[in-house]
C-alpha cells in the first residue's frame, strides 16, 4: 500500500507552529517572511489587547499594535534575544502607548465614572467588567502598564522590568501602588454608584 504524499507547505506550516519564538526570531532575521507571519499570528491579539487596555480606544489600539509590529519587523535583525520575544514586544507596545497617552488628554475624569444603574442595567458580571475598565482608565499610565503586564499577561517581575526598562524593585513598588490604587478607586466608584441607586 502506497503512502499518501505529504504537502511540503503543510509540513512547513506545522513546523512553524511548533517552532520556538527564538527560532522564529532567528529565521526572521535571516529574511524568512513566513516566520514573521507566525510571530504576528502568535502575538497580535496580545499586543492589541494590551494596547486597548492601556489606551481605552480600539482604533488607537489597532494603530499602536500595527506600529509595534512594523518596528519589530524593522528591528528584528538587531534583536539580540537577551529578553524573550514577548517581553521585547510588550516593551515596544507599552512605550508606544505611553507616548500616545502623553500627547492626549486623560480619557475620562474620575468624577464622571459611574457604574450603570436602573432597570436597564447590564448583568452584574458586565457591570463589574465596565467598572474594572473605568478603574483601569483612571490609573496613571505607568501604574496601569505594570498592573496589566502582571495580571493580564502573566509576566514575571523580571520580564515586566525588561518590558518597561525599569529595575525589578521599581516593578514591585509600582505593582503595589497599582493594586492599592485599583482597590481604592474600585471602592470609591462602587460606593458612589450604589449611593445613586
């Protein structure tokens, strides 16, 4: 019985999907566009989510994610892989977001943040998600970045330090402040929302 022929493209696609990030980075640096497409497929959603959480605007987040990958593509031949690829990417995304935020006004004044109330309010889970977004928006960008990288992306303190270009001690300090500020703002907004009901 003859074996069925295996498509070389499929084998290549499988190999790419199973490749380590470091191997893909090396292949990109050597000029393999399919390796870059695989990195893009792996990390586009994470980059977009981080940018959206930092900026609170889908259009701006899309712009930042695209610009981040353009910068990655341009710089990848010089990337020495001293940090993991996602750490490097998150640093680029975070820096782009912080730069964009410096040029903009704050998104929302704290006094205007209220939990939805009344008979047409969303379910409790949706309301809490909206409140969490409002609290994140109210945090200063440097605290928001460290909180998102730790809680959403699950990065270690060392990786966060690499992504933000700060010492690990600064990450610990900022994370502690971010968590305390998040809890305080959550309580304030929850109480002010309940008081209006």
